[in-house]
């Protein structure tokens, strides 16, 4: 009888430990700032479907790359381009080669009611447009795209003194929303988000005015070596048909 009780207690402890371990499954994901709005929805759907928690860290792709090179313990990296994940692959810090999940779209956006963005960008030359926000091109791919667009229309040299740089798309959006900047370049996913939808006015920048913003993700070596099951499940989910629907909802271009 005593042995039976001990056996039952042992099994109870084992099952409790198993359930606890299962409930504590988590994947830590470094996410480029433009993807934070779509990621909220992806995170909720994935957690509901799998029971695996997703810890999302938001920042610029360039800074994440530097942090990962310095040993930051992320499992998956969702970038705003292919260059930064490719850099990590070449540094042998990823489990495989990066893979594009969607193409981003650049928009010109203002919170001022007296300004109406136009595709030609000529509005930016007006005297009442004194500050133009863009993400830092040294660390943010959308900043590079904004510079390319200005150069495409031969406006960069003239407008350079008006440019104010956000550390990431998140800070750039803050400049625009607070009207610290009169107008600015951001990701279409931002203006389609619940937080920003219907605020101010925006226009898509002509797609031929900047290089395609191919956004790639990669499973990091840290995730593959220390958190393989959860990391693989989440990484695979990023390329699922359900995830593609979310990307489209937030204005990304998705290849079938």
C-alpha cells in the first residue's frame, strides 16, 4: 500500500513537471519595427494554435544584427531586409539561409490636416514643410528606401537639411504622429494598423522609386541549439498560408 502511494505521488510529480515544462515553452523573437503591428496578430494566432508563448522584442534590423553578433539570446530574427540576416548567415550565427516572407511597401505620411501627400513628392519642397522624418538608413531598411525615393525624384540634395532621423520606424512614426516632423516616410503596415488607421493622410511611394524591400527571417543558431522545437514551429509558421493572410492585411506584398 505504501509503495502504491509512493508510486502515485511520483507519477503525479512527474506529470505536474511535464505539464509545467510544456506550459513554459517560449520562443524569443527579434522583430524589425515595421513588423510589430502584423506581429501582434501573428503572435496571438500562433499562441492560440500551439500553446507556445512568443516573446517579441522590437527594434531596428541593424541594431538586432549587432546584438546577435554580440551574443544576444534570440531564437528567431525577423528582419526588414535580406542583408542583415545574410550577414548573420555568413557569420555562422543562423541555422540555415534566410528566407523572404514578404515585401514591404513605403508610404509618405503626415498627421497635419493641411498637408496632402502626393506621389511626386513635390510637396516636400514647400516652405511650410520644415522637417521630414525617415528611419536611420544606417540601421533601418525603410530609411534606405526613403533615401532612394528622394534621389529617384532628384530631391535628396535639396531636402537633406530637412531630414530628421528616427532610430527605427517606431520612432519615425512617433515624430510624424506628434507632428515633431511635418511629414515622413514609413511602412504601409504602420498606417494600416489599428493604432494608426484613419489618422492623417498618406500615399504609397511609387514602387519603382526604391529597391524592393525584401523582408527575410531566419532561425538563429541559439534557437536551434537551445530551443529547437519551439523555434522551428514558429519559424515555419511565418511562411504558412495563415501568416500570409496577415501580411497582406497589413499591406505587404506576398509571393505565393
